[in-house]
């Protein structure tokens, strides 16, 4: 299993022309595998200058890092751009997650985002899952990954030991097969579907 980490990009960082080179340098200097890194960009940040964002995201994706749109559904994105962006996941904002199964509008929005993501072959990540009921509802709606205090609080890198970078190296497996997990927990969330 590859340990993954998510990093939020600010509007200023995304607008910086040197961003892809900076990320490449950090990956090289730290020894972190590109496949272990998810960069998250808010929907509103992407829509500030969608053409420039498209170029920057293409360069970042070419490095092998993963990209996700954070807080999806809270901004005013254009579906025309969404289909062109080299992202792999849509993160459903916690304001919708907390209303699933309670408010019809939140339930409808989450259903629409999950359906849209599925149609575009993107993963869905539900933010802010705090109760078993929210977990079950999001799972039933087809959301693939969940994040929230139900699974555990956010932890600093030191919680993983003296050198968290070692967690980004591939794990050598023994020859015997391990039992299939019911949920995969990593820093990007808990995989809901098994």
C-alpha cells in the first residue's frame, strides 16, 4: 500500500509560473514518489483564471502527481472547463455532506456531483463525515472516499514517526496474500467502497 498525502494549493501558488518546477524539485529532494501526492485546488481558485489553471495543472499532472478539485459545488465552475481539466477527483464540500439524508437539497446536490463524477470517470471524496449515518448515506450514494472526524482527527507529520518521508516509499509485501480490507485509511481519506 502506498501512503498518500494531500496538499492544498493556494490561488497564489497556482498562479506562480514556477509551481511545476518547484513541485518537481520538492519531489526529487524529499524522495516522495509523485503517485503518493495529491494536490487539491478549490473550485473557486480554478475558475479565477481557468486557462492558466489548465496549463499549470497539465504540467503538474505530467509530473505524475494526482489532482483533485476541493470544495466542489461551492463555487461557480464551468462544466466546459471541468471536462478539460486533468483532475482525477471531485471533493464534495462538508456543507453538503452534513445535510445528506436530512435535507433534500443537499442529498440532491451530492447525488448530482457523484453522478457527474462517475460520468467523467472521476473519484468522489466526501469531506466532513462525522457520523456513521453520514458514512452509510455517502456509501449508498456511490461516493468512493470519505474524510472526517468519524475516521480520526487530522494529525501532524510527526505522528507518523521521526521521518514521515519513509512512509511514501513503496512497501515490500511478503509472498502470502493479505486479507482484503473493508476500508483503506490514508491521509486522503477512507476508501468507502471495497
